[in-house]
C-alpha cells in the first residue's frame, strides 16, 4: 500500500530436500549488513522492542513461528503479522517498533546496518515524539 510504514523485503527461497533462503549486501537488503542477531525463546506474553533507532536500519525475518509487529513513525501506527521466513520487514531508522504475540517457537533473525550501540536507542516514546517533531 502506498505510504504504508509496512515495507517488505522478499528474499530468494529454494526448495529441494529442505528450505533455503539467502540475502546479500546491497542486493536483497538495501544497506551494507554490519550485524546479524537473532531473538529466540521469548517469554510468552511479554512484548519486546519498544524503541526506535537513531541511525540503525534493519530487516527483520520471522524464520520460525510468528510475531505481530507494531511500527510507528510518530504520525501513524500500523501492524503486521510476520510468519514467512522469506519475507522480511524493513525497519528504517526512526521507526518505533514493538514485537508482540511471539510464542515459544518464534525465532527472529535480524540484519542490521550498524554495530550495536546503546546510544543509538530511543527507549522512551515521549522522547521519540519530541525528536521526530524537532526534525
Ligand atoms: C529489534 C528486535 C528484533 C547487544 O548487546 N547487542 C545487540 O546486537 C543487541 C540487538 C542487543 N544487545 C543487548 C542490549 C540489551 O541489553 O541485548 C539486550 C536486549 O537488547 P534489545 O533491547 O535491543 O532487545 P529487543 O529484543 O527488545 O530488540 C532487538 C532490537 O533492538 C530491535 O531493534 O527489531 O530485537
């Protein structure tokens, strides 16, 4: 949908005797990947995320199970369920994001444009809105 905050990145998938997906720098993912991490074994019922990044961009794949993602740019809030390993959600910088409804099987694989830096996080929603307003 035009102007939607939900931007999908679909990566190649190969079926032979298993299922294989791959992603390459600046080709399938629109930035150089500096960091890869995964989130697994979530505590049921506890949302995660609830922050935005000043610079870091990410593509988030739900490679097992499902997750309901909430994304918010300070003007609007949208949500989407991710449950296909080949479909990633592009999280641009300055997008407030939350992960909800993960079950014990959920595994999120994230490709990030920046190295980890706690100073890149905005963990307070009011502060996020203030920074957006000031831009
Ligand atoms: C997102 C979801 C899917 C590190 O030391 N290095 C890292 O690369 C990361 C990602 C985290 N950490 C430390 C920092 C915190 O002490 O691990 C702890 C939890 O990290 P965070 O609050 O980032 O965890 P989540 O699961 O709430 O969020 C992360 C990403 O930040 C977020 O952008 O999309 O995973």
